[in-house]
């Protein structure tokens, strides 16, 4: 049995966040979106692009590609996580998905309009690699930390991730801001950033690959075919989830507010570049501020959850998200975007960190099949992203306004907030009944 609360193991686990959040910062949040909008609008009036013979609005296509990548994860991961538990290959799959993402980032170095289809495929595969690796990373949380430590450990992972991404972003900003000094064009400095992400990602991932436990096989005495065993293990976990009243109430709430949270984070850079015409350096600067503020938000929330409880803290955070998303519709200039971005930073790390630790607390303790349990968490999250991205892209393509898409997302936040309040009421009833028993 793996020793829990081991400082070295927890540090190694958090270093995976330190490594892979460079992708999230540069590829989904700052430099790639700005680079993508820039080259597609410069070469194509109206931002229309052709992808394998079909015409799309540039930002709609990128949302669809991201949505498709998350849909692939939704389909694959319930199978792979069950097999990972069944065969004890949790770390192996984390490594395979990481290498996929890293190699795709290397491919983005060659992204130009003449290699547009290849570049968009790499863009999608990088997302698959990042998301896939993160699922197996998440599943380690209940294996390495006791319930009373999981909020703090989860927050530590996000804090490491935000800090690592800031370092990479500053490094990339140097090349983008002073590209002429290095003898590069602005486009080439952006492409170099994709290469830096790939090297940082795989370089620091070697630490958790070395320190984290391999995983324990959970095949029992059955002689299952690996694929058959995977489906059977998944079916068992699904039945168990339905029997856990708190968990089955938390997942729908998590789904709805994640539609809003994850989509806003993925499309914010496109919104700033396209709607507000913000330059690359300004966009990078504000995202850096968001990351710094997110570290503070994650740390504060970890303390607040200890005092007030996870669900109450989440309810307040999602309520704030409702207000922020509604305000996005009215943002008209860069200064207003900066103000909104600071508030997004405060609640961004908070909601992600607390959601993960809340789910971890709701699953049964000391179970060997944590990857299978966390597949439900991650599939729920990834499915919410699919719904959010396709909804955002569809509304923008229909109305021609990204603001309308943001307003629609606010409806998902509202539903998630209502479901969290319902969970809070139910949780109090459960605790009251346990106190009387």
C-alpha cells in the first residue's frame, strides 16, 4: 500500500502540474490564440478559413477542433482508466498522453497558413495529450493524500501549475516582446514559444514519472481480456457511483458550472484578440496577472473550505462566476477586460482546485480503482467542455457575436449554482441525520 501524505511523493505529483500548465498558458490562453487569430485574419478577410475543403469562421473552427479533442477524451478515457486500474498501468498512460501532447506542441512550431490543416491537427492532438495525462494525474490524489489533506494537496498542485506557467510565459514574452533583438519576426517568436512549451512540458514531467508510484493491478482472480476487463470494471464503478448520494448530486452541478468555467477560460484569449483588438504583449501581460491572482485564489479557497465546508465555498465561487460571465457581455475596451480578468483569476484556481478535492472526498476511501472513479470526474468535465465549446461556436456562427455566446454560457452557471445549493441542503440533512444516529 502506498504511504499517504509523503512529502516527496506529493511534491513529485505537484510537479506534473508545474510541467503541463505551460501548455494551458501558451497554447490555449495567450500566444497561440493571438497568433492564430492574427495569421488567419491577415490572410483571409473576415477571418474565414478553409479546413479540408470546408469554410469556417476562424474562431469557430478553433472552438470546434478543441471541442472534438475533448470529445475524443470523453470516448477514450472511461476505457483507458478502467484498463489502467485493471492492469496497474496508471503511470504508463499518463506518460503516453504526455508524450502525445509534447510531440504535438513540437508540430505547432511549423504552423503557418501553408501548413494550416497540419497545424490544426497538432492543435487538437496537443489538447488530447494534455487532457489525457491530467486524468491519470488527478486519479493519484486519493492515493497519495488522506481525506483531511486533499484540499491542501489539490491546491498545491494548482499553485505549482500556475507558478510554472508564469515562468514559461515570462520566458516566451521576452522573445515575443523583443523578437527583433533576437533576429526573429514576431510570427517566428510565437512559433518558438510552442517549442519552449514542448521542452518544458516533457523536461519537468520526468520528475513525477520517476517519483509517482506505478499503480497496483486490480484484476483480482478473474482472467479477463484486457478490453473486456476494462468495460466490466467501469460498469462496476458506475453502479457504485449511483449508490453514493452526495457524489451523484455533485456531478450534475459540476457538469453545468464547468460548461461555463472551462469554456470561458478557453475562449477568453480569442475574445480579447478578436473583439477588443488587444495586442499580443498586452494579452500576455493580463494572463500573467490572472495566473498570479489564481495562486492567491486557490490558497484562500483551501482555507475557506476548511472553515465553511467545500460545497458552501463552491456555491459562493460559482455565484461570482455568474456575475462575471454576465458582465462579459458588456465589456467594450481593454481596461474593462483587465478588471474582469482579475476577478476571473481569483475564482479560476479556486473552483478548479476545490472541485477536484470535493469529488475526491465523496468517493469511498482506500479504494484501489481510483483511476476508474476519476474517469467519471474527468469525463464529466470534458463533456462539459465539449458542450460549452460547441455551444459557444454555434452561437457565434449564428449571431456573428462572441458576446452572445458568453451570455448563453451564463445560463449554465446559473443551473450549476442552483444544483450546488440543492446539494448543500441535502448534505446538511445527511449530517444532521448522522448526528442523531
